[in-house]
């Protein structure tokens, strides 16, 4: 009974970790920026993905700055997926900040301050400095443990060698703990930072490649370092401007990043930091890396935020701004004027607009197939075909939501593969928007505060996308 409970807990944990876009690995483009049919979790949207790939290449080449991109399309056409694909394709080195337009109105700070912090999270600084390191192959690790615990601190010796020399170093308690944490053994090639005492395991020496205990799928073999054991190396630290702002504006310094209590940061602090970073750049000690900031639901911003974005894009250190919306011609928040996508014309003029199209039936089938693999659900072809039909008639998001629900219904009847009956069961249990609206119109007189008595059923259904 205990084993059964443990396995159920592990399965639930795995399901919780699957997100709406966790299957996205990139934009699915080849070396010539041509979209593959199905690749890296992306399906369809060929024109939009190709446009995003060109923007991505310009970002990597550093040839685009102070520019903005708008991804516009109907709900459920992959706008956020394209933005996530861009983030994954950029890699860990390029800063990527993501914020929803509605978030700005629920934060305990001004809207412009929240936007400023988001912008500075998307601007990276590569700080270069020289440091003393000891680099060599471990010949022997000798640790003397006291006979009685607590009587004396551990002591030990570490023998390192390069191609030209061999040296024995005395180890203190801190270094012994670091060696134990990194699981350093004889034959490993390591680097020790003299200033901090940090130990980095670089890999196993090629001379130990025939050792049976050293072999494994993740073992990396490297050459024994040549020259002196102790040498000066250039170390690169990657931080964002926002992290530097927080460290310099809070009494707890670096710990403020973990508490999340950043609050509003004074303009004088930012000016001083910008001046210092500019000095480092002139001296060759630092390099600015403009990243990408993605604002979803951009139509939720008001006229003040749009004015701020216009000014922010003119800054020489501005990141690439990517915004997304599913609105048509609608009112600009904070005004009585209507505009395409609810964005002022002067900002629209700065945007490169990428349009997404509704998915075809074949593309919906492929996306559902990918989601079944991601959610670890075994589904029959007949069930997938029915789910695809449901996705075409209702929406892709509704069909995706039914996958896990159908898997649980299958589990309830002790089945291994989701069949047609499971899909039918959850389809009848959970209503889509259209059927829910029809139900509301049928029983609207029984609901409280109903104000749609004069609207007929056809008009109500026409309102549903």
C-alpha cells in the first residue's frame, strides 16, 4: 500500500511541472532560418517563425537596438509560444525578462518604475576581471581525520600536477569541505580560485580514460594543464543592470535579490551605476549585452506606459522590446480614442509587426500529439482524431486542457490508453465557451443580476470567438 502511494505522489509531481509552453525548445528553424514543419515543439506559423528568426539573428549580431516587435493574432495562435521560442533560442547568456501588462497595475510601485525595472532586467553586463587560479590534475587527496570527533579540526594535503611541475598543498577545514562537496578524486582536473577558495571540477584527465570506475555517460575527459600550476586567468561575471541596482540600493545588498523586496530604486542610484558601467566599458572591463523584454497583454497598458515605452526605446542601452496582443481595433486605455490593437499610432509606427494565423486541422493534430508526449499520456489515434475535431470546433486551448482530464478518466477505469469513451466523458463533464454561453442564455432568468435578458441566443453565440 505504501509503495502505491509513493508512485502516485511522483506522478502528480511530474504533472504539476508540465506548463502550458514547457514543450517549446526553440523556434524550430534550420541554419538558413527556414522553419521546419515540426521542430523544437513548434508547429505551423511558418511566416511568423521565419520573421522571428530574422529578428533573432539581428539580436545575436548586435545590429538591432531600440527596436520593438509586435506579435499580433487571435487567441490561441501561438504568440506566447513564439516569444518563448525566441527566449530559448537566445540561450542563457542573453538576458530575457517577461512581464504581463496587467501585472503593472497590481504591484506596490509606480507603473513607470515597474517598467524601468523590467527593462533593466533585460540589459546584461559582462564584467571581466583577472584572478589568481591554481589549475592542475589531482595526484592524491590525503585527509587526516581526528580519532575523537570534535577533538581537532580535519587537516589534509592535496597533490596537484601539471605537465611541468608537481606541488603539495596543505588543506584547511574549508577546503576539505569544498573537496568533499565537489567529490574530487585522484585523476580529476580541477581549478581553485585563490581569492574565494571555490573549486571547479573541469573533468577527468585523459591519462585516466582507461579506468573502469571513471567511465560513464556524463564523464568529460580533458588534457592535463600545461605550464605553471598557479596562473592568472580572465574571469567573466554576467549580471543584469537591475541586479546591480538592487545590490547598491539596499542595506542587505545581494540578499535583497532573494527576498524579492526590491521596492522603488532612486534615479540617482541608477545614474551613478550607468556612469560606472560606462567607465568600465571605456576601459574594456565590461561589455553591455542588450537582451529581450517580452510584454504580454500589451493592450492592458495605459497611455502613460506607452509614452514611457516611446522614450525608453530611444535610450542607447535599450533592450529589444517584444509585445503581444490578441485585440483588434479597441480603445487605448486611459483615453477615449480607438486604435489598432489598443496601441497609440506613434508607438505602432516603431513596431515591426508579426502576424499569427489560426492553426489548420492538421497542425492542431500535431500540437495535440506533442502535448500528449509532454504530459506523458498514451492516447489512441481515434481519440486523438476526436480531440482534434473538438479543437477545430471549439479552441486549441480547450482541447489541450482535456488531455490530462481524459488521462485521469482512463486511470479511473484502470486503463492504460486513452480511448474515445474517455474523451467523450470529459467533453460532457467540462463545457467549452460556446456551450457554456448557450447554457447561460437558456437559464439566464435563474441567475442573479442577469442583464442580458434582451439579447437573443444567436447574438450571444456570435459574441463568442
